[in-house]
């Protein structure tokens, strides 16, 4: 049977059996001893990032003097070894996994010392009976892979050596991406995603709960500075600010903690810091112990303490562990904490495996005795010492009774990663043997020697590994040699018996099938008692309510701001908006500027007072014009009607009638037909009316000039000339209107922006140029008629119509000259009303100035309606 040895490097270590002063290390470094023998395989000590080896301390008169008596165990991380042993046992018992192959392991300790890490790594590779680097003497150990460590420093120290010999190294800690990028050549396999995912998980968490004012507690080392650098950059991009940054001294051992406790100033927290209800802590398990010791010394349990009742956000490197000397402490200050933990699932059979661990049942485990004594605060009987019943270990104590700070029965994230790492190596070895068997000849009746495996050969199979573990999760490395298992988000619930429970409340994973990278269940989160189960708020200042926008304070971080009311015409319907925004075109802001309400469509309708007034005026003037036309038709043979060109009068009256009626097209909701007819109808009938006036004025002037002796103009005085003037002038306007309709006809339109609370339903003129051409041409005709009439106003006729035409055209031009600026300065109903008023006023001016004097004579002074009066000369 082929036997192979794997090296496991764990964080933190379980025990140090040597003198603690030598662990600290100015003297020659201790050599780890073997502690477990099973099936002839060597299984030894622990190699780790930090030793965390705490010896019992008794204080003398001078606090700086300490006595180190009994080695102490970090009991909680004994489960890491158990996870390794559990995985190895399962693999060795499985005949289908590695038949005829037995996996073994060796565990060593780094003692938190770079020299010791290098020495132990070399020792594991080359040591047999003596330590000779690069020489293999005596028995040979088939070292296939190394698992470890949890921290970057230990892992990278190990890799300096394992990389030279191309030995696969699997780590179970999360490292900063910048540290990993520096790695080249030999692959560095990571069972946990890098910290980038953890950073983004924090950002998603803060944005989910709208926390923008966050305190930072960071261990004072290289990894802590790297953490601050990356996190501050992400904060600035996502609108989050650090309220303060407190650096925690890097402490590896209990005596350093105690010495620092007596010589350091306690954490000071200002009133500004107090606003930060969310604190991030980055470090390692000793960091938590440091926080409990230092912050707890400031009136521990005092609810007014500014650092109690906060929501603590813990990173994956943090674990809540109590040590033998610190078992009296509890984690009450971390009630409601949220942790980003390495993903884990409960492996079937692991809990039963742990429950069967008993000192009297387990042989060869050099850690178990120290673990048991420290975990249960008892001592196994010593033949050389008198027995003491009150503190004697029976060996039947139950692990389930231990507080979570001392030991947890479930598989932690680190233990789960170690468990998976063992299976990854086993599957890679299985794949390697399967590949060899395909190329090996089959020999019947004889055995074939299994050639030893070389560690460097395992890389090819590790990079292509893919399988489902015992809980159904896929194990496969991506192109960066990283296992993309994500992080669990857990919520911590503390109990009075100094125990606690971590409840999974969410997940951060970029490889989810549903594409939901961040998931959290708010309903099951238990917050610190201070908040009374209400979502904590962590802001530099109060929220800017809807209707307001943020206004930056000079000289302060972007998370500290004032609130300013939204500018006119803008709203904000959410809290803490950077800029207010305009409502959609069909809506307008309400009074509080926190919402939009639909605008009302408006147009000049027949139902409203202004519309009714204008409609009645148009109808009245139309009836009056029809009445005048009837009078003229009735008295068509009278000298007054005949003398003023009866046909032109009829034409002018009909044109004026249509002018009054055309104003009705401007009332009511604009439609496609009404928009097409409005301006062209108005332009044509008005041009016809003004053309009739021009023809009348021209005929009067020509008639006077024709009376002179020898005048040749007499032949121009007649109906043909007047008809020609009316037809030609009207035709030009019709040409303009036809071109307008053919190129850019008017159409119904909605003006959403001119009025604050209304949508103006209007006719878009289509082409403003053509519209003003129509108006301009009509103005040209009016001015020409005015000039001709003005010049003929003093002709010596007893009834000179040119005088009245002059007044009519003066009124007409005045109305339309006033119309243009008024029309351009109004919107909506006002614009339509101005145009209707101008139509009615100018038409009424023509009707009144030209026909009222004639109707007066026809109806009231019939004696003046005679030929003698018409030919009478002025003296």
C-alpha cells in the first residue's frame, strides 16, 4: 500500500508545548515535534500565520514582570484539525477514491515568526533523521501538497520555498488582490475568493441600508494599510465616507496585549465619531480580544459608552475566539454584528465525528489533552500530584456544553475550506493515477509497482479539477486558480451565558445562477438592543427629505451636507438626492416639490366665459354684416348703393361676413381639420376684404382723375378694373396659402412647457415663415389701401368714400400692428384670444367706418340718398 504525506498549515495554531519565551524567539528556534502516529504515517505539529499562544499570567508587584507557567490552547481552532482528520479518514475509508493509497498528514506551527515558517517548511520537505536542505537522506516522505495558511504573511513565506520546488500550495484565507498579482510562475491555489468580493459586499451592504458614515478599526500592519487604501477608494466612488480611522496595534501573544494594555492610551471617541453607528473592524481574532479589553475598560457595560450599541461589521479574517486566560470575557458589545464569513455548509457526519472525540477513546492525538484541559478548565490526574476533585477532568465532558467562544460544533468557514482542500488534492491524485493507468500495460498474474508521485506533477490535475463535494457544491478553480465560493453574511446573536450564535442572513457571490450577486434578508437580522429592532441609521447628518437636494459643506467630506429646497420647476421624490430634476412634460411639481401631478389640457373652449364672449361677438358681428348686406341688396337701386360700386360693396360685405365667421375656427379644441383651415381661411378672406377696399379706393381716385378734360384714364374706370384688383390681390394670397399647405401645413400640437400647470393644446403653424408671409402680404395690402385712401381723402366729392376708407384702414393697421407683439408675448388661450380679437376688431373697423355712414343715410336720411346730393359740389 502506497503511503503519502500532506502538510497542513493552519491559522491559528492549537498549542505550543515549548517555553513561550522561545516561541517569541531570540533564542534558537524550536523544532516542532511529532504528536500523532496512525497506520505508520507521520502526522505532526501546526504551521500558522500567528501563533496566538497564550501562557497563563500572574501579575506581581510590577506589571511588566510576568510568570509563564502552563501552555494554553486556542481551543476554538481545534476544529480545524478535526476537519482535516475527518476528511482524511473519509478518503482513506473510501475504496473508490484512492484504492491502495493511504493519505497521511503532518501539522506544524510557524510561531508567528518568518524564520520559523521557512525552517518548518524546509523541514517538512527534506527532514528525515537530520535536517539537510536539498538532500534526501534515509526514509523518504512523499509530500504531495501543502494546505495553508490563513494569513497572507505565512502563506507567502511558505510559497517562497514551495514555489522553488513546485509543490502545490492550497490556502484557505482571503488575500488582497494586489498581493496575489505579484505572484508568478508556480500556481497558488486559493480555496476562498480574494478580498475584492468582500470589499464589494461591504459596499452593497452599506448602499442597501443607506449607511454613509462609517467608522474604521484596522489592525496596524501591511494588510491593514492595504485594506484602508482599497476601501477608501471604493467609498469615494459610492458616496460613503469614513467618520474616523482607529489603528489597532498588531499583537500576536497575550503578554504583548497585557504590556500594551498598561502602556497605551485608551481609544478616544469624539461626538462626531458618535454619529457613526456602523463600525468596520479588520484584523484577526486577537483584534477582537483587544477591542473587548480596551473598549470594555471604559466603563464596561455602560450604555452611555459611545462605542457600545454600535453595529460592528467584521471581515473574514475575524473570528470570535476566547482563550483560557480570557474565558471570563463575553461578546455582548458585538450583539447584532454582521460578519462576512468564508462560505460553509454543514458536512454530513462531521458533528457526530466531533461528538465521538473523547480523551479515553482517541489515541495518539497530542493536542487533545491540552485542548480538553483548556476548554473545560480542568486538569487530568497527575500521578506525581495530589488529586483535586473540583478541577479534575473526567474525560466525559460534553463539547456541546462549551460556549461558542471556546468551541463550536458546526463546521466553520475555515474548516470547510480545509475539508474541501483535502478532497481537491485527493481528486487530483485520483485523476493522476487514472491518467497513468490508461498508458500502463496490463500484466496478468503479476503485480505492478506503483511509481511514486512527484508533487510538481499534481499541478496539471489541480488546475483542471471539477467535482461535487459531499454537500453537492461544485469544486473547481477558475483561470486565476481561485475557488469562487463567495462569502456568507452572518448576524451575531449573543446570550447571557457568554455564548453566541451566528445566523446566516445573506450571501455575496458573483457565480450565482440567478445573477443576484448580493442577497440579504432584512427581516431576520437582529440589531443591537439600543435600536429596539429598528434599522440603524449611520449618517453624518439627517436625511434631506423629498423636495430638497444636498448642498455640500465647504471643507467637509461629501457625506456631510446641508439641505436646500429644490429650485423652481424641479422636484426630488427621494431622500438625499444630489440634484433635483424636472417633471415629465405632461406633469408639474406640487407645492412641496416632492412629487409631480398631471397637467390639465387647456384650450379656448366655447364653454368658458372668454370663449362665450368672443363667440357671441363673432355671431353678432356676422348677423350685423348680413343685415347690412340685406339693406344694400334691398336698396340696390338707390344712388347711394349704385354710386359706391354696388358689386364691390357686395363682395366686401360677403368677405367681412366670412372674416367674422373665420374667427369661430379659433375656438374649441384644435383638430387636424381646424388647424388646416384656420390661418389659410383667415388670410384669404381678409385679403379679399382688403383687396375690395383697395379696389374701392383706386376706383374713387381714378374716377376723379377721369373727370378732367382730355384724361385717358376714363377707360380704366369700370368694373373690369375693380374685379381685376380683387382677383389678382386675392390670388397672390391664395398662392402663399397653397405653398404653405404643400410644404409645412399647420397641425395640432401640445405645448407642455409654456404653462406651469397646463398643457396647451394648440395649432402648430408648421412654417413660421409662411405664416408671417401671409400676415405680411395682408399688411402690405392694408398699407397700400391706407396710402391710396389717404391721398384721395380731400377729393371734392359731396360724398367722398375715401375719407371713410382712410379711417377704416387706419383702424385696421393699428389693430394688426398691435397684434404682432401681443401675439408673440402670450401663450395658450391668450394667444388665440388675441388673434380672435384682432380679427373681430379689424373687421368691425372696416364694417363700421365704411358702411355705417351709408346705412345712416339709407335708413335715417333718405333725402340725402339722391342724385342731386351726390353731384353737388362744395363751395
